[in-house]
């Protein structure tokens, strides 16, 4: 494999391509964090959101995950890339994405709660740093990335386990997961620093908010850069430097860091 085609380099190029939308989302999240600690009306609003999440618990998590991972991207594609026409593939995508991201959201929320139990629900540099490391360098490469790349590989193989089995290799993981991980770390480590600096009850709602912005931006960038208008264009966490590299990473997938 040439240097230009190494997974690490593709990931770095993707991170650079994502720099502008990442900066926007990171700035918004930082503003929310500062508002929570220094602007009482904003803190009251966010605490109300936290109370709502606490009251509805798992229902909130599952519905928010489905909206962000399955509803928003399909609506965005329908409105902006299909001229308002709903296609059968939109329904097929939703049928797969809804349970896929609902399960992911359940695990993310469970991870946040587990880390609060293990490390404490306090804001300090050591605790926030430990949570980021467990999240980004533990959960993400050992579950979130494999779950994403092989989940979408199975979908794109027509839900055939016989076709998926040959893809369950280190080489496939290296070529498909590493670029996603590099781009993920560049974008989401700063975001997770913000999220883990908030109380536990606000962590999942703010994660879902950041993810919603990211999904919409990446849906737009994916379709624009790849020239895709089809409903079956999956969502990558990154957009490669050119269309050929994007196609080489097929099946692209949206693979959030803590999902």
C-alpha cells in the first residue's frame, strides 16, 4: 500500500477536511459549557433538560438516538438531495438505522453511567481525562468502530452473514476503522472534554445535541463531495480528500466516537 493510501494518512486527510464543521460544533459546545457555569438562566434551562432526561430515562435515550441516527439524516437527504421525494430506500435505511442507533444510544448512556460510578460524577482534570481515555481509546476502537464498520458491511451485503464472514479480518478493520478513528479523535476528543465537564444527567443530552449537528453537516458534506443524491449513501464520520478515496472506504459509515 502506498503512503498516499495508508489508513492513517486517509484519516488525517479526513480530519483536515472536517476541520471547519468540527470547529463550529466545538465552539457551540464550549459556549454551552461556559453558559452552564457562568450564566444562571442558561444553567436553569440546561438543568430542566437534565430533569426531563432523568424523568424519562431509557425512553429519552432511545428516542433521541433514533431521531439523531435514523430520522434526521433521512429527512435531510430527502429534502436537500431528493427534492422532497421519498424513496423506498429511505424506508429501508430507517428500518436498519433505527434499532442500530437505538442500541448504540443505550450502550453510550450505560457507559456514561458506569464511568460516573467508577470515577465519580465530578468535574476535575484527572477525572475528565480518564473518562476521555476510556471512551476514545477503549470503547471506541474496541466496540464502536467494529460495530459501525461491520454493521454497515452486513447491511450493504444484503444482511448476509456468509458475505460478512470474510470481512471479519484485521486487514478489513485496519483499512476501514483506522481512518474513521483518526478523524473521530480529532473532532470528538475536544467535544468529549466539554461533555464530561458537565453533570452526568446532561452528558447524554449534550452528546445527542452535538451528534445531531455533526450528522447534518456530514450528511451534507458526504453528498456534496461524493456527488451522491441516492438515499442509500451512508453517513461517514469523515469525508476523504477526493471522491475516489471516499469510494475506496465504502461502505462509509457515520461512526460517532462513543457509540
